[in-house]
C-alpha cells in the first residue's frame, strides 16, 4: 500500500470510528436499551449490523496501517520486521474472524 493510500485509509477510518462512537454513545445516553431484548433488537437491525460491521472493518484497517507504519519506521532488521508484520497480520485476522463469528451468531462468548 502506497503512502498516500495508507494515509487516506487511516484518516477515513478515523473519521468513521469517531462518528460511530459518537452515535453509539449518544444512543446509550439518550435512550439506552433497558432489556436484553431491546438491546438484541437494536443491535440486530440491518442498519446497526451494517454500521457495526463497518466499524470493525475500519478499526482493524486503522490498526493495520498504524502499527505497520510504526514497524516499518522503527524496526530495522528485515527478518525481525517481517516476523512482526506477519504476527500483526495473523493477530488482526484472528480478531476479524472472531468479530465475524460474533456478528453472525449474535453471541458474545
């Protein structure tokens, strides 16, 4: 990924993350779901499911670009840098699969 594309992805994901968090916290402060059924209905609505999915895509993309840039800038030995980038990619992939599982099953276990 080129410098400009990484920079744009970082900025766009940051704006989406901030907007989603403001909306989410605003809903919780103004009209918080009072029961599990209310919470489940709100979170399983198509709009909220899509927004939550986009939130996690943006979060993982933001983390990838940020940590990757730090590793590329500050880890000089090639083998160590490659190892750390692979571990980062695997870790973020595992987190992505975990989020997909939760979003598909609706269970937070």
